[in-house]
């Protein structure tokens, strides 16, 4: 029995090799996984042309996954440096890498990235269209936008951000409800500008059936982009954001009818008390499709520390049911991130994802923490380093300030509670001086 996509296979009761791999990683019965894929509640982004892929699942009941953004731009077009960033992301076990390249040798970079990466690869074709055609946005035709989508699919991209929800009706809703920070999505702003200048409908909405044909042919997962995501907590959960989400829910059903896998992208900047409600809205309006969030950043006043504001929001979002976190680095809003910025962003996002998995009751999530707690109780420093999310940093911090007694640290010394409880409960005398 033949199939084109993971969703089609699942609906035909076919268990694919990718499903077997994901089920084993997640500790799930493969038939349970297959049913979730058939319902659209879990996706396995796995382009048929991505031969180096080590597949991952995203969605209900699975570990929260993280994505790393990188790519070349007009101001920073060093392909080798961006590939070095990709290698770092893979070393730190990010499950996905998004290539946001918008200038220069984008095709060369994309193909090299897909070849080396076992992580799933995502792109935003509208970014690439401007650099690829080397002409002004207004002069790019609807057909040319679609040709870039097909090129990315042929190259092996596993998921694509397509801003199809910002149609002319959504654009009017936005204009009738002015925002403080307008449209902050780069892709969304480009689509909005193109519609305003040409007077035409968003090509990704107008020709959505063609987009689905391309995705079905290569098994590309649609990441339906949140063009109207809020760029400040002032603008969150406003009419334009909700209007677009309603459209994305309708497009999700159209994609599923063609056996195309879908995830929904979400905010953005948002106050803490709005996050859980927004996750609920996405899951309701988009029929349980996996939710992919940038942050959310829970305050706007921390440039240089936005990996922290994002991790706070990401932990709450994922604990509330979001499935996929896009990392944010300390360089957000300021510049292209360095390698060190990337590392900090990845670690912060992995902390958020793991904390959420504990809250969601994901199978095995607490085991890691239990092992670390046992190592601390036993004052087994080597085991603590081995279990640490960033072993190198943990080891360096201890070595930079060694205690007089090896079974303690320089924070507490001989007053260390772990050390003293271990001694007392073992029947030994406690000496502080």
C-alpha cells in the first residue's frame, strides 16, 4: 500500500519507519502514535529528500521540542559561520533548525545545512524569494512565490512557515484596530506590504491548494505562520491576532483533507496571565494541531536578557499545552546572535521545555531530576556534572572556587546541609569548626 505523507500512512494504518523511530524515542506504543498522527495532533516533519534526518515527533503527549534559528543575511553573509552555528545547535541536541536566510548564496547554504543535519530543517520561503529573484518585493509575482516554495521542498526542507492566514480580510482587521508595534513578523510584514502595493490577495492564501500539492508531494509539514503575532505585551490577544488564528484553523482542515501535516505558530510577546488562555484558544480554534511558539516574551524591557523573558513564557506555554518552542537568544532585538548567544538561548529554551515536560507528566521527564537529586544527596560531583544540562559550565564554576573540604562547595563549606545530613544520618559526629 503506497502513501505520500506520514498523515496519509497513519490514516491507512501503515506504520512508517519514522513512526517506529519516534515511538521508541518517546516510549510510546507505535499504534497510539499512529492514531495521533492520523488525527493531526502529532506531526513527524520528514521530507522524503532529507536523507540525513533522524526523525522527531511534535505534538500531544510527546516531549517538548526546541528550534534554533540561523541563516545568512545582507549584513552577515558568512556561510561557514552559520554552518558552525548549525553544528553547535546539533551538538546541544536541538531537534530543529530553521534557516532564515534572506540574501546571498541561500540555496548553497540551505543544501549544505540539509545534508549535514539529522535535525529537522525549516525555512520561510518568503524571505528567500527577495534574495533569490534579486528584485523589489512589489515586482515578485504570486507564481514566483510558489516556485520558491517548491524549490525548498525539492531541496529537502521538512517544514515551512507559510503566512497564509494574513489575507485581505485579516489585513483590514489589523488596520481597523491600530497597534503600538504594528506587524512585527518579518514574513508577515512582507506579505502585508506586497498586498498593499499590488492590491492583490496574499498569494499563499489565494493559491493555498497549490501549496498543499507541493507539501503532499514531498511530505513537507506546513507551519502556518502567525503574521499577526504581537510584538509587545500591549498588542497581545488583539482582534488581528484572533482573526488570523481563526483563518489558520480553517486552513488546517483544508490541509488535513489533503493529508498534509500542520502545526500552528503562535505569539510573540504576551503577559504571563494571558499565555494559558492563548494556548487553549489555539488548540480549540485549530482543532488540536501542534502549537509552535516564539517565547512568548513576558516583558518588553529586557534587551540583552530576552532568552530569560522567553524561557519564562515558553515554560508556561508548554506546560499549558504548547508543543514546540523556538529559542530566543540574548541578542534578540539587537543583532544577529553569536555562537555564545546561541548557546545561552538553546540552554534557556531546553530548561523551559524540560520544566514543562515535568508539569505535563511526560513519561520519564522526572527521572533525570531524580538522578540529579540523588547525586546531590550523595555529594557525587562527577555524577552531577555528567547529569547537568551544561556539564562544562557546571564543572568550570566548581573549579573556579574550590572548597576546603571536597564534600562541600564554597557557598556553605562545612555548613553544607547535604554534607551534614549525610553525616548525622550515618551516625557520625557533626563538627562545624
